């Protein structure tokens, strides 16, 4: 997690210089994004596992025992980042473009951490690259590494897109579209995500909503840019 934050800060500072934003402002922005992300990630995990904490509320504070959900962190970090950017009168869309490549890289590093921890594992499998964890009952898909690889590719795509973006916010929109698709597909192989609606997991439902809303926003932004 610490390595992920450092990597995101380094990448975002470089992107900020290229986009005409003072790197120290982005460093402060990342602090609030990380703080909001931690709160959001923990809050969504607790809400989806409330029975585990009903009789032991102090366990909510025990982050060292795991229990963070990415989408909770994404929305919590976005809210905190929006608050800070508005407070400092920073250009919101441009700041989002500066941050998302680093977010993708940090997320990839974080998924390697998930693999080492044994969480976010996949369904049972007979493929030769299946992995057995100490707490499991046999080989499973290493979905953590699948997602880490996809996120590294997404990081490269976003860095390339940033050099020829047509308007502020375009890189952020590409991130939302592509990560939403990545997460939706990988969830079919996850072994720790129970279905909630129509056979889809909570992350798939969120991904589907994210894809739909972002596609509409992207079409609107493209139309406004051409006009």
C-alpha cells in the first residue's frame, strides 16, 4: 500500500508538470485522496459485512486485519479530491487527468499485495497456473495478478492517451470506461464475491453503472468539444 502511494505520487507529480499544475498542490491533493479512499474503502467493506461488526464495532478500526473495497475507496477518494480541488480552485477535469494514470499504477501494485495476502482470490480451477493459498481448498484463479496485469496495461494506455488528449477530462473518462470493463469481466472469475442482483456481484453492478454513466458523459464531452 505504501509503495502504491509513492508510485502514484511520483507519476502524478510528473503529469502535473506537463499539465501546468504545481506538483506540490498535487502532492497535497493525493494526501486527501488517500485519506478519503481509506475511509470509503473501509466503509463499504463494513457495510457489506455488517454482521461481522455488529457485536464488535471496534474491529472496524483494525485495518491491519484487512477489509478494504476498491470501489468504496474510489468514491471516497474522489469525494475528498473534489473537496480539496474546489477549495484550492484547481481545474477539476485537468486534475483528474493528472491523477488517474497514477491511480491505475497504484492499483496494480495494490493487487500484488492482495495476492501476497491471499485475499480477492478467484474461483477453483484446473489450469496449470492455478494458485493454492494456505486458507483455501485447492488451486484457484490468481485473479489478483490478472487484474494487476490489466491495470499495468491500462496505465500504459492512459499515459499514451494523455499526450494527445483532445480536452481536459478525456484521460479520466478513458480510465473509468476501461477500468469498469476490466473489473466487470474479472469478477466472473472471482471466488470471494457473491452475487447480489441477477447473478452479478456488487462490483459488477457498480461497474455496469459506471460504464453507462461514463459513456453518456464521454459522448456529451466529445460533442461539446467539436462544437
